[in-house]
């Protein structure tokens, strides 16, 4: 499979850039806890076991400590969370928190982090003495939400030296755990890590974190399931051990541990002993790799995930039709030179003449296969319908190739799955005829991606056969007018499984929450949201949606502090939508079609909508999206005029006039998107938002900073947050061949944010809010529809095709 023509010759074999492997409080205020004799004895036994153990390879994935950084009990190390992994940690001790007479330093310490980039980890920490105590009416101790980061890299080829720098408790008002640090870790032998570093504690009076001045640690792994360690910082010392779950108990790539920690020396800013638990989860399918013996004792030299020649096929049904592909290697036939053939005629013996005749026959081209019949085209249409496609058209292009156009409403998590499945159907149906094919895949009747090629070569590529010929050529609107691929096609099957006959019901949970406030660690309102969509004509649909409350925490109940924000049972959305492609290529004239394609004139799309957008507003909305070239750049603009329909609310304007423009750049090697948005938001505040989104297959993590100002406000407010986006639906949804298609939400998001550089952490839910109407990025595979994206996901496309 290859990219579309960029005015250069197509490669001769199905090799892709993305997959080069195979073709294609103070101490006096607190009563000290007595140290457990059993725990002390346990550490002594662990130390003896470690001294007697043979140093083998027992490396474990780095995990978060109480401060929210990868490391040991208290201090960080220079290792980072693996790129594409998430880590959760819990301690029943608020390390570095204030020592109070009522709670001491005990409580709940929760940390969650991500390996966001190959050299960057981020994390958030919630430190709370109590979960639900109201800090305004009772002594709740500490309750704090903070953000941390660490950046680092290996210093040598063998990965034994690592260096990193980081910060804890960035931004916000209180800075209870603020510290800056640099750290160096050395692994002289595989089971042993030695770490030294230097930290500087924040200058605020309430900062009591022990991460200050020189610190050091040593960790030893005598067994594959055991790690012991000792560490020093700020004239204090601790020891600990972690017991890891066997790998066979957990899904591939997961790790989990329980830990015991003890204070050996120092004041009572930490308890005498406490326990911890941790879990690491990959955000992508981890490839199974068996290391050679020589590699087993060598640390990994790169934090990048392994290259994948294949992608998981979990969640996709198996096709009833087997894939038949010619897996024989290319046959090289020795052709007799013309001079030899000419010299044979008058003088050669009968045996020589017969041999020459046989050689000439062997070198002749095989007889062409029979043409594809109309019945086979109808059978192809039925096979596509059985896989969940709709608006199916199958016919013949003027050059004799089989023309196929389908709409995808089933593989909603990722269009790459739908593309792969459609290619698999074509290969199964047409490989025997060695027929050419032209496929255009649509979403809401908008052309998304196209492929052309030979069906037999496609089948061979799908079956991981030898590279006899090119499997196909990729096209996207940014490079080519996809409609031209099917121009003048004569359709045998048309409008099969029309989309307007199938209403769609989308079910998803919706959640509103308040995290680490004075009222509680986590307060929430949970509801089930149901949306009914009825397709109308091409690119158009009507929708209605409402919520059914499921659960409210105490502070979200009626009359309580967050009661006004709880979900109530109501139908709050009625809208009609229309999508269309803007014919910008006409500006270039009919004679300059190539110039228009080069400038991405075919990649300009629009969307308009009208109706009630939520419980508060109704009005009209429009947006335009342009993604030229290979998809690295995307421009987007949106505007809306809305009027409030609810009773007076001092926090919401009567008239909403939103107008926003954004630019996105996609960095393919790490699947990182950077985006900036500026303009006027839904509630008429004006400002700018910067965001970085990191994709891990279908999981996305977004970091953002936003600064906006209301016209009536004295100054702007700056907020920073993190958002996690995951699919809450299978890779293949229910097929739209039933009277009603029921699906989940392919892109469910939950985020947490906090104000930055302010004297008070006042909650604000009205700044930087967008109108929840935009559908173009969602239609274009959630802004993953460029040529570079599909090239990068060839292993996924091929694996889907094999199902």
C-alpha cells in the first residue's frame, strides 16, 4: 500500500514508511507512630535475600512514587514512565504534607501519570487527609491537587546512565509540595540502580516536602518479583520494598506492585511506616517480543515502543469467506535470446527445436482471467453490506476496474479499521480474477480516503506474501479529488443499504465532577445520555438527545453546593445538520485540476447546524475545515449565534456570539498534535488556548493552557488542564442492517483543570467553553484522516483486512 501520486513514480512493491518490517504540622504537634517489629524484621530478611541472590535481569517498569514522579518511596530517579503508558499509585501517607495534631501526615495520596512523549512524563497528585470532610465547617487537614512533570534521556548507548530534571506542584496557589530537581541514575549491573540528585524546595512557608538539597538512593532487584531500596533526602532516610505481581497474572504489558516503606532517620514529616500500591497500564497494544539471550541482560536503549508489523484484530468479526492469495514467489523465466531462436531454424536437431519451442511457450504471458461478471459485482455488494457498510455502490470504471463506493457508519472508533475491512472484502471477492479496483470510503457521505490497485496483489499483501506487485495506492482529499477516481463509472449495484433507512441510537455516560475542593476529594453527577440520530439525505441528519440521572454524590444533590450543576432528567438537544464539500477547485478552472489538487482545493469542507444545542441555548452554527496536502496541517474556523432559552442566570450571557479559528500541526513520528485556538468562546470570553494532544492508537491525552477574559472582568484568567479521551464502543459497532443501530461513543473525554498563577483557586466553569456542535473533525476520523496518518497505520489496515 502506498501514498497517492505526488508527481513521482509509484514504488514497485507494497512497502510502507510506517512498517519497514515485511512488505507493506511540626513534630511536636504529633503523636509518633510506633515502628512495627514485624516490618523491621521483614526488611532484614529482604536484605539477606538480596545479598544472597544471583544478579539476573529483573528490570521492572518505572512507577510513580508519593510525590507523583517515577522513583522510590520519596525521591525521584532519572528513569521515566514508558512512552505510551499510564501509571496509578496510592499511599496511605501524605509525604511532604503538613504534620497536624489531628491527622499527623496520614491520609490518602493518589497519583496518576502518563508517559506522554519519549522523553517526557506528566502526572497529577491529590493529597488529602480526609475524603469527604467539609473544610469550611470542620478541620479537614490538607486537600490539594497538583501537577508534576519530568523530562529526561539516556546518556549512553547501553542505557545505563540516565539524566532527568523535573518539578513537582507547578502552578496553583498553595504550592504545598513545590520543588525543582535534577537527578542522575546509573545502572552498573542490571539488578542495581544508583541515583544522586539535587533539589530546591519552594520558598512558601507552608512547603514541607522532604525533596530539598542533595538526595540519593539505591534500588536492588534480587528477584523478578522483588525490589528493595534505601534513600536519603533533607537529613532523612527511608527504606522500602516492592513486591511485583507475576507477569502471567496480568494482561500483556501491565505491571502491579504493593510496597512497604519505613523511616530510618529524621523528623516526623513522614510516618514511621506506610504502605503503597501501584499499577502500570499500556495505552496501546504491546507487541509480544522474545529477546535473544544476548539481549536479555542489556537495558533497552530507546524508550520508543517497538515497531509493529501487525495490529491487534480484537473486536473485529471474522469473515466467513477465506482469503485466497497466490503466495508463491515471483517466477523468473529465462527467455531465449532472439539470436538463438533465429539460428535454430534450418540446422538444429528436432530435440533442440522442441526445447526452444518449450522455452518460448514458458516465457509467454499466461491467459488473462475471465472478466468480473455482474453477478460477482452484486455478490461483492452483499459482502460489503454484511460487513456493516451502507450506501453501497459497485460497478465498472471506464478502464475496466471495479469501482466501489461505501459509507462507513460501523467502524466508528477508527476509519482505518473500516478501510481495512473494505479492502479485505475486495481481495476475497476479486483476487481470482486479478481485477483492478477503485475504492472510495465515505463518512456521512463525505469522501475520506481512496485506494486503487490490483485485487490479487492486494490479497497477497494482506496475507503477508512476497512482494510480487504493488497492493494499492492511497489517496486523500488533500492530494486528490476522490470523486475523480470513480468518474463515469457504470454502476451495477447502487444505493444498497441506504443510510436513511436506519435510525441510530448513541448511548454514553456523562459526568460532571469537582476534584479536590474544600467540600470533598471527588464529587460527581453521573447520567446516561441517549441521542437519536436520523439520517436524511446525503450529508444531512436530525438528532435529539437527553439525559437520565444515574447517581449524584452528596454535594451534587438538590440544595447542596454543586446542586445547580447536577444532571436532571430532560431532553436538551434538538438539531438539524448538513455537511458538504466546498467546490474550491472551481476557482482554478477546469484546465488546472492538478494545480487545484496540489493546493488542497478538494479538502475544503463545511458544516451548518441549527436548533437547540444544550439546556441553555439555541441558534445557528457553521464551521469550515481545510486539510491540504498530506494532512500535517489543518485549519478550522467556526462561528455561532445563540440565544439563552432558560430563566435568568447571572453566569450566562443572554446572547452568545462565538467565533473561533484554530490551526493544528501533526508530527507523525510520535503521533503528536499541536493546536492553537483563538477568538471568542461560547460565553463571550475572548482569549487563546494552546494544546498538545498525544495519540496512543485510539487513546488520546491532551495538555492545554488557556487564557481568556470577559469584557466585564478586570483581568484575564489562566487555566491549565489535562484531558483523557478513550473510545467507549467496540472497534466494530452494531451493523446498520437492523431496524435501529445502537452504538456507544467512539470518543469519550474527561478532563481536570486548575487556575494558574492566582491567589485563590476559585472554580470557574464558564471560561473557554466551546459550543458542542462541531462535527467536521469527528467525521474526519477525529482529525486523523490525512495521508500521513493512513500511511502510519498500514499495520492496522492490513490486520483489519485479514478479518
